């Protein structure tokens, strides 16, 4: 899994990079289902994270935003979050991505189960 971080109206400090990699990197355990295909030499899950400060003149409200895109086989997952604190926005983004990955994972395994069930009915 590769995490690519981009910033807008902010400077990418080492502490910010470490925080994003720590939070978003924790999603790796949900992406282990696709590890079989990853062993063939290509990285299947790339995560593009954009951390931004919406405007330079606002001082209150939801000023910070985070957006992430994950490209998986057959689908790309997108999540967005805003907050008054950069850490809160990134944490909210992680939670939203986690839900999206779980939905995708359930749907993908559900399709495989239905195919097996269909083949079982045909064989009898």
C-alpha cells in the first residue's frame, strides 16, 4: 500500500506527514484481502490524500479539509472531510474511508458467495 500526500495552502511538515501516514496507514488491515493480487508484483491499493486549508482569510469554522482517493480493482473509493482542526479532519476522513472499504469488501465477497451458490444449484 502506497500513500501519496499532497497539500494545498499548507506546508507538509514531517509531523503532519507522520500523522497522515499513521492514521491512513491503519487502513492497511482492511485492504489485506487484496494481498494475493498484490504479490504478483504490482501495488493494487494506492491512496492519494490531499490535505488543504480552504481559504487563507477565514479564522473560524470548518477551515481545514481532507480528501482521499483509493484505487482498488474495479472501483475507486473517494472520501472527504472538513473540520476546524486538521487532526480532526484527518481522523474523520479515516473513519469515512474505513466504512467505504468495508462496504466494498462485503460487496466483493458477497458476489463470490452468490457465484458459488449459483454453481452449486446448477450441479445438482
